[in-house]
């Protein structure tokens, strides 16, 4: 051991002084390089496998995070789009509020009723907000329905397409009046009591007539989509599609006051004739006084009851006067 240690020290001194072992060192390094690389292969494999799995887990986590961010971004985008649509709808409702000549109240749709056989909505406004029974409900496009039930904080609206809902309407083109009645689940309306010869065409706009004193005149209701002529009956069949957003609205307007209607004219007194002996007789005008200088003409005498025959002879009649005598119109002469 001491010998080898001495040899090592001598080689170190020789190499440091004379650089005699540089070539030997390079040759030994070249020969041992493959051995070194072979010895490092297991370490590289272990490190590579570890890095692979760590990178794979990191990538998977990054993908999950990106997916979550994408979902959150999609939700934010959808909410933004919903807000844009809602803002546009609210802006249109505000414009419709300015056009309507009566006071309105904005309400939000809470939910649909559970009864599938009816067409109704529930709003977040009730008696505490001044909502009354029978108030019309509209949107920016036209009439939606009518308030049929009122609660303290909510109210129920029956849509125009409900079978029990009717509204007086007229055609915008020519003013033909009719009554629009809902058809239930079909989501359409029908104009009842229309003559087969009525001037109704497909595409005509139907508006409120205002004759009921509840709906203001001129509100859009529906568009005519079908006209059937009935030659064998007194009426035809006219089907309409509502113009308002019956099934897609989230905010609506409630008309809080009724339109101002002109006062009714005073009723005229009916003149009746006098009753004479249980029968109606016409009213006669009072006799007019004769004008100055005119010759009075005697009125026709009314026949009087004939006196009973007398056995005594009648006295001679006096001579007729030359001057005509006026006889009162109601004096009976014998």
C-alpha cells in the first residue's frame, strides 16, 4: 500500500512538473468514455421516466385548469350576451312605455304556471305595487295578456293564446272589427264572427280597437296567417299569430290605468201619448188663435150621442144669421 502510494505521489509530481501523462490521460479517457456512458444510462433512464411522468401530470393539470377557465369564460360570455339581450329588451320596453298613453309598471316574469292546459305567467308585482285585476300586459311588440289573479306580491297573467281569453280588435289596413280568441296549446289566435265576404288578407296586422275601454286603441296584437272562406255558413275562419313575445319575455309592462273614454251623451227622454179610454192617442197641438182680419172657420163638430126620440113635435128652427159665428173646436152641436 505504501509502495503504490509512493508511486502515485511520484506520478503526480512528474505530471505537474513535466506534463508527461497528458497523452496517457487522454487515451485512458477515450477508452473509458463508453464505459462511463453505459454506466450513466440507468441514471438517465430513471431521470427521464421521472421527468416524463412529472411533465405528464403537469400537462394534465394545466389542461384541467384551461378547461375550467374556458368553461368560466363561456359562462361569462353567455351572461354578457344575456345581459346585452336583456338591456336591449329593457331599452325597447322603455321606448314602448313612452309611446303608451297610460301609466305603466315594469314587472319581471318569475315562472310559468304548472297547469299545462292553460297559458299563464306569474309576475313579481302584486297588490302592494298597485296592480289591479283585469289590467292589460304588453311588451315592446304588442299585447301579451291580461292580469286575471292578483296576490299581495305577485300576479297571474293569462296570455292572449289561452282559450278563455278574448280581446276586441280591428284590422289596421281597413278597420274591420272582430274579436280575437286564443286557441290554447297551438299558440295562435282566431278571429271570430267574421263574415265570409270580409276583406281580410294573409299578412294583415290586427290591432286593439279600444271599444272595451280596457286596452288602449292601436296596440299590435297579431298577424293574419290563415284565411278560410266558408260558403255554407255565416262566418269564415281566420287564424292569427301573436306579434308579442308570448313565450320568450323576461320583463313586461303592466298598464296601470285605463284609457280615457269620452263621456256618454245624456239619455233622451221618450215622449209618450195620452191614454184615452185605455188606448194610446196622439198628442194634439193647442188651437192657434186666428190672425187679425181673417174669417174664422168652424172646426168640424164631433158627433154627439143621439138623444132619445120624443113624442112631441120639434119647434121650428130660427132663421140662420148672416154673420158667420166661430164655433169652439171642442163644442159639440146637436
